[in-house]
């Protein structure tokens, strides 16, 4: 899909990958970029920079996502590309409290579900559309030190796969973004973490990879190409891969 003259929505657009996506889509001459974020001031700053529209949205609430979609489609026209990008990270394992598990589940998984629930039928009715869902390399591999992040990102990848399989014949294109470490607020407190073994990249590099993937209509977006080889090792010898990940766990967790 070409991005020029398209109506695009980006969640988490106040900073990081979301902001870089919004700027990059504007550079591709999108008709309109809607910058949605719980950080209203940040969303407004991004929108002002590119001549877009800001929208205050808490993606952890279905009502907010429904309102975002309905308002944009009513006032601005059909959404061609919806980037469900906002996400959070929480450290820890099974001991993490239920309320924190629920919060990361709602933001990292259900936000994608709710976007699909309220937008895919509209897209199908008019012949198609495009979803870009931000997951993580943790959704293909795992995440040392964070069960909630690993589990929710696996679920996000699984949902994207299901949407592509189920609705591909109805004109719905899906890409899932799975980077390793990106220089954002999420990685600011842990610049030398396990995800940065292959280097910390800038959000602009991620946005560029997304544009190229959308143009080619590729499902998997891997700004860190090493991830593909790690996936092959995982599926080629699962026991050996688990052993390697245990070594990483010992190295980074002690």
C-alpha cells in the first residue's frame, strides 16, 4: 500500500516509535495523520509539527478506541491505516499483581483487539484496509526479566497472525512490528538490557522499516534483522534455544 493521500491513525504518537511513525507518514504525504495518545500535550505537539490532528486516547479502554475510530471516520473520512502502537512494559514474573497483569494485558493486547473489533468490519465493508500492530521481538522470542511483557507481546503477534489469516481474503492487510531495543522512554532506564545486545536503534529507523513493509505489504517487520535468525534457531532446536535463553537469563538477572 502506498501511503500518499491516506488517512492514518497512530496511537502512542506523543513520543518514541509512535511519534516517529507519524512524522514519517507525513513525509510520505499522507492525507491526514491522527496522533492519538493518553498524553494530550505530547499528541498535540506531534500533530502540530506535521499538520495533523491530535486525539486524547487511553488505549487501555475500549470506549476510547471506539470513540477515536468513530470520530475520525465521521469527521475526517475512512481510516486507511490504523497503527495500534501504544504499549507498556512491566518487569517481574508470576508474582506480579493481578491488577498490573490486567493493565499490561489491556494496553498491549486488548487495544489491538478493540481496534480490530471496531474498525475491521468498516474496512471490509468498503473493500479493505491496513493494520500495523506494534508487538516486539519478545513476542517472537521471549523477554528476560518480564513475564507480563513476553506473554502480552506473544499474544499481540498471535492476534496479528489470526487477523491476517482470517481477513486477508477480505482485503485486510496486516503488518506486525517486532523490534528489539529502540531508544524510547521504555528503554531509557535500561540502556544496556538484554534487548540491546544487537544494538539500540532510533525510532526513525523503525518508522522507515514500517514504511517499507507497508509498501511491500509484508506481514513481519523486523528492524533488527538478527531476529529472523533467532526465530530459526528457536524452531530448529527448541531445547537448545531454551538453554541459550537460560544463559542470557543468568547473565542479565544473576
